[in-house]
C-alpha cells in the first residue's frame, strides 16, 4: 500500500479530472523529476511501519492494527496485531506472488490469479494493488496538467498515462503535489474508459524518521461514496536493513510484532 508501509504510501501514489490528453502524450522531463522525487520520499529503499487501518463498508466497520516491512517494490510482509481474533494473520508479497497465513488453522494460502482483484483484509485495497505496486516514472508517461494556486497553496497537478507494456490496471492517474514541500495532497484513479473509479486523499503531514510524510490516507470507491479505507501511521522508519530472506514463507508463519 503509493506502507502498507512505504508500501501503502507508495501504493497510494497514483490521480483529478483534467482536459483530455493527446493520444500520444510526450513525457515532461520536469514533471517526471518531480513525481520521481515524491515517489522516493514516500518509498525509501526499505521501510518498517506501525499503522492502523479503519475500514468502513455499507454494513460494518472494523479497525485493524498492523506492523509492516517492505523492501523495494518486490517484497513486503504485513502482520496484523489487533484485534485479538485477527492477531497473527499475515501477508507476504514476493515479486508477483502473495501468500496469506491464517493462524487459527495454521495454514499458508497462496492467492490464485482468479482472486487478485479481491479485497485485501476486507479493505478497499485489492490483492492486485499489493502485487502491482508500480514505480511511476517507469510505468507511466507523466505530463503537467496544472501549475498554480489552489485554495491558497501553490501546487502541481500531473497526469499519468500508462505505457503500452506497463503491467498496471489504471487507464489514467492524476496526482496533485504541493510545491513547497513535495507532499501529495490527492490522487484519482480512472479506468480505461476514462471513468473515475476511486479517490485517495492525504493528510496529517508529520516528520517521521527525518522525512515529512502524510500520516493519514483515505481511499474511497466512487460507486460507494459512503465506504472508505483510512490508513493512519503511528511510526514509519525508512532504509532499515532487511535481508531478502526475511521475506520468506517460513518467516510468514513465525512473524512477531517485536
């Protein structure tokens, strides 16, 4: 997860409504540099986070507390620590694969391709979101669609169109960034028909481990406006030494919060 970690923060990164883009947009080098800077601020080479995830659906609400570890865009481990009935439930991402560990039955389950668009832990993030976390400058053509003042703040707005061979599900992403500190403020995701599918809002900007980051993110599906998933960060440490072997099926079973 534009964590869950730098994962969800990076996962998070990806969209507004702008004028129709040309059929073959030309990369704006300055826009590319700015978006890459935002991407790097949010991501880091590795990260460890403690977070709360509030999920509101039409019929119920639940709150999860988790610890999450990530390395690059290829590896992540997420451990649920609360509520008690969910404690020990964990998810491992390794390259293009996802496994879930269910402690009550002591089983590791690999998520099949047919379930990749299913909800992750009942949230508005999907299994595919975790697998397809993208590097924006690698997967998108980026152009500046607005530059100026909005609501008293100088901002940039960038339109991201996926490259033909990019393994991403969005038809377009639009991202707004504050000019003063390179913090993302919102992001909108569109399908291949240009319809707005979900929105993401950032807030509660704080310094964590020497970096200014948004410590709150809220994603809402457009077709269910009363539903949302809100991620709140209690701590976030970047560039933590993590071996590739840490992200293993064996560790998935034995993972502990401390």
